[in-house]
C-alpha cells in the first residue's frame, strides 16, 4: 500500500511538472508575440504553483523590461542571478535595466583582496559549491586508493599529488559555499518598487525626511519595525522606508 501511494505521489508530481512546462512554453509564445503582460501573467502562474528557475525569473525580467517596469525587471533579474550567479545574459540585461534607474548611488570601493574573494564566491551558487566539494572529496578518496595500490613510483607520485590538489579544491569549495550562504543569510536586499519614495529618519510619517529614492534602486534591509524597513545604501546612507514601497529579494 505504501509503495502504491509513493507511485501515486510521483505520478501527480510528474503531471504537475508537465503542466508547468506547457505553461512556460505558452508564456514564451506570448512574449514572442509582443504580448508582454499576458506573458508575465503566465510566468507568474508558474511561480504561484511553487516552481522557480533562473530561466523563469530571467524571462519575467525581460517581459517587465519591455513594458518599462524597471523595478520588477531588476527584481527578477536579481532573483535569476541568485539561482545562476555566473549567467552572463542575466548580468548584461540587469546592467541595462539598472542604467534606466534615476538614482545614482556611489558604491564604496572594495579592496583588491575583498573584491577577488567576492568574485570567486559569486561564481557559483551555494548548491554549486556544495556539488564541487562533494565531487572533489569522492575523487580524493579514489586517487588516494590508487596511490596506495599503484606499483610504479611515478604513478604513486602522480596520484599522491593529484589527490591533495583535489582535496584543496574541495576544501575551497566548502569555504566559498559557506561564505555564499552567509552572504545570503546576513545580507537581505530589496528593490524599490514605488516610482518615488521618501526615506525617513525614523519609522513614522512625522519624522524628518532624509532623502528620496526611485523605482529600481537596490537597497539592503537591516531592520523591520511594524510596516517600516530600515535600509542602507551602497554609499552608506541609512533611513526608514514604508515596507509597501519595496520588495525583498
């Protein structure tokens, strides 16, 4: 009975995935016919069903960009990058969308070492680094066994050196994977969706206005109080914004 139930669940899941594939193809056709809003609605129906992918977010970003929805387009490109950090198409389209934003925010420059480490960290997602670590550990075990069983000294030396190099790569994968995970957990970002919003010094409407932001600007969310979010910009400015004016990634 338990086995029949498992087969039934798998069958239902496969039908659901097939239906989402049909919807995705339909949305792509609508996009190619310049029916961008209808395409967006179709893509979102897939998200509402609990499915997500880098290509789905990428296509949503493209459709919103075509309608000049700068905030949503940047949001979905950023979501696509979370799932596929090394995708050059997503990076290029995100750059185009960011060029359409109003706010020009100076980014505090990173040092060479920090920039290099962050560059390596963002080459892959957390899952990608995890897979590299697992594969390297398996290869390390295989090469070490070959080292012990090899009879020829040159082969023993080759297997020994190769095994430790593979182990080093695997350990680096673990380090970069956990760093990627830590960056995601401890750095909550959001995209401004309001066309224009006033940033306050405190989480209430009576507080002082410190600056204003516009649609599409990326901010870091550091605190939440009721319906207000405390944000920090890349240039170090901080303030409070109504939660309804942004969407967290």
